[in-house]
C-alpha cells in the first residue's frame, strides 16, 4: 500500500513539474514576442486596433477595455494601473469619455507621454448637447478619427524617430482603407429621407448621424451614468409613432432592456417597430472577429442600419 501511495506521489510531483515547465515556456515565448517592442496602452479598442496596424512589428498594444465594456462607467483595476505604469506610451479618448480615469492619466503624464487623442481636435468640429457637454464619440466621424489617430501617430514617431518613416507609411495605408470605408458608407444616403431615424439606447451616434445624414435619437444622453426614465421611453415612442420609424437598435455595451421597453410600449399603442439589430457604440466586437477591428465594427454598423431602415429588419 505504501509503495502504491509513493508511486502516486511521484507521479503527481512529476505532472506538476511538467505543467510548471510548460507554463514557464509559454510565458517566456510570450515575453520573447514583445521584447524590444514599444509598449502602448489604450483605453478603448477603437484606438488600440488602428495603432496595432500602424505600429506593426515595432509595437505591443494593449487595450484596457474589451468587448461589451462601457467606458463611461469604467473603473480602473489594480491590474490596469500596473499596465499603465509599465507602458511607454498611453493613449485615451478624452472628452470625458473615461471620466473615472482622468485623475490616473493626469498623474501618469508626469512620467511618460499620455495623450487624450480626442482633445487634439478643434472644439468647433465637436458636437455639444443642449447643456454644452461635448460628445466624446468622435470615432463615428471617419474624418475626425483620422485626425485623432494622426495625433497619436505623431506622438509615436516622436518617441521612436528611427521608425517614423515606417509608421507614416503604415498610417497612409490604413487611412486609405478608412477612406474606402467612407465610400462604402454612402449606401446610407439611399435610405428614404422619411426613414432616416436612428433610435438607440444612448446618444452615441451623433457624429455618425451628422456624417451620414441620419436623425439620431438616444434614450439616454451622451453618457450612460444617468437613469432612463419613463418619460424618456414615452417621448421616444411618440417619435416612433409620429415618424413611423421602422426599426430601433440595441448596443453591445448597453443593457437592452430600455429598447425592449420602447418596443413593448409602442406595441401597446398599436405601433409595430422592429428590432433592427445590435450596433457597436462604445465597445467593439470580440478580438479575432471582423467586428473586433475598427473598420469591421464600423462596416457592421453601416450595413445593419441600412438593412433595418430600408425594410430588411427581421
């Protein structure tokens, strides 16, 4: 019996040693892949993805906020602070999008380059609400987002001048793809004028609407830190009734209950409105998917809105 126990003990120790060796090898392999690369941390993936493409083999870019994460409410974890501290460059959107992290960025900016790329855009180009608050969702204006990303690339070039030509070449190639996307999005102009109403959970699509000629209606304001009241839902139902809006949309990073409440309320008043689909607003799709890229996410939104508002909603 003792001999059997001893054999099992040796086997367990052996297996544990193998697992430890494999874990160390994986960690070392991962470290080798990023060794010598410029460590960049961003808040949202809308910044991380383009910079990963533009920086190419010379950068290691990490986004703090993944799919379905709401940046308006996001609170930095201890791990996030460690990542920011370890980074060589930090980029965030600014314009009060990451409101709970501003103090951290201000503190970190004393020891390394930290840039709010949205705040490099001149104020007259930005959208404000009735209270004067600036709309931070600038990635939905393709032209403005190119300007914001250009500011980030200039910071990257200044940090690593030896690779400036490489970064510039990649940026121009990436921006060419964004320009192609802009041409594709012209399909939205085919939506009948009386159907160009984009109803979503919160007011994230102002720049999208301005660029593509859509009237945007959000149940919440620019941020998601407030409550959606009965009056907000009722007002939206009245707009749907008055303008015969064919479809409404949920957002990947926002609870869908408010939109379903609008649909149910409209139905109770004799108005049928379809669920047009899920849009990506404050967060992109899963990493490794088409929607997990900035261009793919934007294209998904364009196609989903077009299909829904031209009668293709299911």
